[in-house]
C-alpha cells in the first residue's frame, strides 16, 4: 500500500476543471501538507504552478495513465448532467463507469484513500436514475481494498458557474426559502456551497481515519 511520504501527501484530483474540483485544486495547491498534486483533465489548464502535474487524458482509456497514479490519495469530482452528456447512457459513463475505472486502477496501484463527491440520494437500488447511477459509483469504489473511502453526499451545490444551468439556477434562487423548511433528517437536503464540499474533501484526503464513511452536509 502507498504510504504518505515524509515529504508530504501526493494527491490525484480528477474533475479539477469543475465547480467542486476547482475549489479542491486551489486548496490542494495552497495546503503545505500536499507535496505533489496531479490532475487528469480532458483539456489543458492555462496556469501550471510548480507543485502541479497535468495529464490531458482520454477518459475512455484511463488504463493508459496508470503510471501517473503514483499517489497516496485520489479525490474524484467527476460528473456531468443528462443534458450535457446527451443521453442517460452517456451520463452514466461519466458518473459511474469513469469513476469505477479510476478507482479500480487506483486500488491496483496501492492508493490508500479515495474521496468521492457523490450526491445526497445515492442508492444503487433507487428508482431514480440519477441516484441509482451515483449509488453504483459509490458501490464500485467501496468494494475495492482502499484503507479509507469517503463518500460525500451534498444536495444542491451553490457557487459561481461559467455556464447557466436552468434547473440548478432556479433551485439556487429558492435555496434560502426552502432551506428554512429542511430540519432534522431533512437537513441533509439543504443546499451547500461547493467550496464547503471541497474543503471537507481536502480535510478527508489528509485524514488517517480508516474504513468506509458517508458524509452529509446538514449543518
Ligand atoms: N450540481 C449539483 O447541484 C450537484 C449536487 C449534488 C452532487 N453533485 C455531484 O457533485 C460532483 C461535482 O459536481 P460539480 O458541479 O462540481 O461538477 P461540474 O462543475 O459539472 O464539473 C464536473 C467535472 O467533470 C468533468 N467531466 C464532465 N464530463 C466529462 C467527460 N465526458 N469526460 C471527462 N471529464 C468530464 C468536467 O470536465 P470539463 O471541465 O472538461 O467539462 C469537470 O471537471 C458531480 O459528481 C455531481 O454529480 C452535483
């Protein structure tokens, strides 16, 4: 198994160009406990600081980049939407198949910890397709021999996006109103800042806690 080097933690971040992933990248680069940060992206980044290694990869052939998975921890913020992907199958390919393959390769390389952003309703047996896909991704990661798996289950993500997303934008407008009604067991459905999710991911990426852990955002 990979062990954190005395010189610092080595992290692989996937989904670094997204809302949560962008915040994660900033945190990982700023945090001195991380000595090296690698990202897998599908388009080049404009700015590459010294601590960062960028691999522009073909996500259909992640096995070609297995040598780059020479890290202690993987943080995965991959995801798409039905409308961006174009079909339910294309959505599932990103949110389940890519995540499962990344985790399989990481486990085969002896990576210790896998930190995944999932979603609040994730359940492989859910009648809701989105939740089922998220649940299957979680299950695929959880069955691998990592020392620690952290599954973060946010509700609606708040934060500034480059592109408009009509359903999400409506949800954000109404967030202060409907959050007010979400108490007790429903509090996990409150919207959460993407920045908060990213900060929790980076904290968990440093944690020695072992086992499979599910994290909600209900404060
Ligand atoms: N949006 C919400 O309210 C919400 C709520 C709960 C959970 N989640 C989940 O939280 C996670 C992070 O969400 P987010 O809003 O930060 O995501 P996001 O902004 O849409 O970013 C997604 C990341 O995945 C990458 N990606 C998308 N399609 C890809 C493809 N076909 N091949 C390779 N990479 C691809 C994107 O790369 P590019 O930049 O190249 O497109 C980007 O880096 C996702 O799994 C999402 O399902 C979201």
